[in-house]
C-alpha cells in the first residue's frame, strides 16, 4: 500500500521528531496556549490507548468500537506531531509516542486465520515456491549426485579413504561382513528409532538451509559432504559384498530422505544466491525475501521427513519385508512427494480456482 | 522506513506523522535472553523431573539403563519440545514478546512496525542454529554488536527488529489535576507532614508513579515535575 497517497489525511501535520522551533514572545504565548489545549486532551488519549490495547487482544465491543481505532490513530498522530514540536522532551510526548505505536501495531496487525493460512501454505504456496526454485533444485540434485559418484569412485579406487567418511565402528562392522543396520531393532524400539532419525534429519535439513547465509557455500559443503559420504559408504559396502543389503535397507525411506536433502539444499542455495546476486538491489532486503520465500519449502521438508523417519524406524530394519514391497513403499512415497510439490496433488479445477 | 542513527526505527504512516520506535541494543537483548533461558530451563527441568518420577515410580530422576519408547515419548520429547519451541510458540502467542522480553521492556516488530507474522517468527527461530554457533550465541552476539540496527542473523532473515516497548509510559496529568498539584505545592509548608505525604502519594499514584522515595523533598520534586508535565 502506498502511504504517500494517503498522507494528506492530516493537512500540514509536521513530521519532524525533535528540536522545537525558536519562538518570539508572541509565538511563545501561542505555544503556551496550544500546550494547555493539548493537555486537555489527555483523557481522550487514554481512552484511545485503552481501546488499542483491548483490540490488540481481540476484545472489540462491536464493529463501531473496532472502527473507532482508525479515528483514534489519526487523532494520536495529530496530537503527537504537536507534542513533538511544542514539548519535545516531556512525558506527554513519551506517552503519545507509545500510544501511537500501540495503535499502529494494532491497526496493522494481520487477521489471524490459522486454518486458512495453513491450507493456503500447503495447497498453494509450497508448490508455487517449489516451481520457483526448480533451477536451484536441479543444481542441488546435480551436486549431490556428482559428489555421491565421486565418493563411490574414491573409496572404490582407494578403500583406505573410507576412514575420512565413516566411523571406525562402522568400518569394522562392514569388514566383519555385516551391515551396521542389522539387528538395529534389537537395540532400539521402532518408535524411538523413528524419532531419533527424523529429529536428526530435520536438523541436518535446517542446517543445509541456514548455511546458505554464507553466500551459499555452507549449503554447498553440506550437500557435497553428504553426497560423498553416501557414495563412499556404498562403495565400501560393495567391496565387501553388502551393497545389495544396503540398498534393501535404504530404498524404502531413502528416496524421499535424499530428495529432501536436495530440496533443503536448494532453499539454502536460493538464500545464498540472493546474497551473491541480489535481485532487489539491496543485499539485506534480497536476503530477507529469499529466506522468507524459500523457508516455506522447509515446512514441507519437515513433514516429509516425519514420514521417512517413520518408514526408517518401522519398515527399513525389518527382514521380513521383501524387496518388491520396499520398492513400492520407497518409490510410491517419492511419487507422492513429487505429485504434491509440483502441485498435481493439490491443484484445484479451473472452476474453483477463483480469479487469476 | 529508515533508521536514524541506530536509535529509532522510523516508519512512514498514512497519517503523515512518522512512527518512531526506539531500537533495543545488545544489552536489552542479552537481558531478555538470559531471563528466557532461565524460564525455559526451569520448564524443561520441571517437566523432566516430574515425568521421570512418575515413570520410575519412585523418587528418582535417573534415566533407565535400557530406555524404552515410553521414556522418550513421555519424559524426553515433551521436555525437549518445551525447551526448543519456547521462543517460537510464545512469540506467536504474545505478539512478538516472551516473558524475558516483557521484563526487559522490549518486543519484536516487523519492519512496518506491526507484530511479525508466523512465517517470519519461524525463520527467525530456525536461524538460531547459526546464531548460536559456536557456543553461547557467539555468532548472534557479534553480529548484534556490529550491525547498525543491533540485529542477529535470524532477524535479518525474518525482517524483524527488537524495539523498546515503552509500556511504562503514563498519560500526562489533566489540566484540572495539574491545578490540584499546584495547589498542593503552594500549601506544602502549611500542611502537616503526614497529610501532605498522603496527598502527594495519592496524586502521584493516579499517574502511575510509585512514590518509592517517601522523603519530603523527593515527593515534592516528583509533584513539581508532574505539574510541569515532566519536562526533562
């Protein structure tokens, strides 16, 4: 909304915030009279301030009471402008500044409709943000895949390099011919495992996003490191004939989990790009807009990670689920994610879409 | 919208009269954070202690050697949720404030002077991951010290600022009240000390001023300031 268009609401209202105008004897007398007249209005200010406080907590008596706030706001602005000129260092000015700020805050508070906001976020905004971030998603995926291949090649060629990516315990377990995921359910219950995994994955995703603040480099490192680790571990498992077992374990939850890593990396990359090449001139403003926009995707990522965490806790470690069922679960969940993020799942028909 | 000398956030208004919000410095920010940290630490500990006693069935806070799902779901997860979602939930519920911010006299505002939206608060709190690095909010503190508007990275990302609330500002005395105060001041020496003390306390309390120093001279000075509308 343009504020300039509405400026003449109080013609001639001064905007200076300090320094009273030097006065002659005649203007001093006039100012004294104005001060007295201004102080007569203190009960009105009190009433306006009480209304603003009441409305801030959603306690309007009726529509007229709520509408009165707009008049109060103009009245407070008018009197504050006078107080700034006539008594710049007074309790009157302090009080009017506070009351004006409260009225402004109450007047400009957005309507609170959490249900509608959530519906709009999940139905319209997240698919829209995903479409807008398509180039970033493609780049993040490319980096992740390339580093995964690089990690695979490195450890396949030089197996001793596995020490850079995996813990000594994991290396020892694989060298004994076992996967570290075997028997995991004997140690930790599924529900606890799910909770631990999804919490860890959500934190990693949030880090990948926040690390975009370092001009995108932090996100790049997190994506690259995760890709290298995945490739390296797969290569090391393959060297010991365990790659098929690892694939069986990963496929139900990994399709979405690894995709979410790329999505949060894309969100972080968008934040980084806004700092490297600010599209709105001001770097901070561009950063803020990119963070708020791409941050919506993180909400979808968190929800998707809850699903993959549950699969990883309840499905992946079980030995009685055949590969075909694991593939159906993994690919099915991934297709569901793609359908949602591309808007296919939530797209409304043209009759109900409303005006463009 | 602009800032004047890192003191005030100046916002254009449709009325033509700029809104001036004083920006809180690192001191007020740290003060609010320390209070909030203690509140959430107490909440965390209280939940953990009560839930652990109920879980163990005796006066013991110890975690079991082989913790089961019930331990995590009933004891650990709610306590961790209280600790980590404290700021986000309370900032939404209290329109940009928390108990710590309220005590420090500050509140969060967006750059248009209104309370921040849910999305902005979410982003602001997600960026705590970066601001809290490496320890004790080191990154956030340094950034707050070096930025003109004293904001941390989360504030930059969310477009929020911490401003003084000025909720303690009290309305000026009405003209008739001022005449009453002046009358009391004129008759000050002719009244008995107990009587003038009582009258002074009543008049000051009407304007939200606590007569915390009951000395005769201090009361008179406060009344004098009130009669002159507290010109500083």
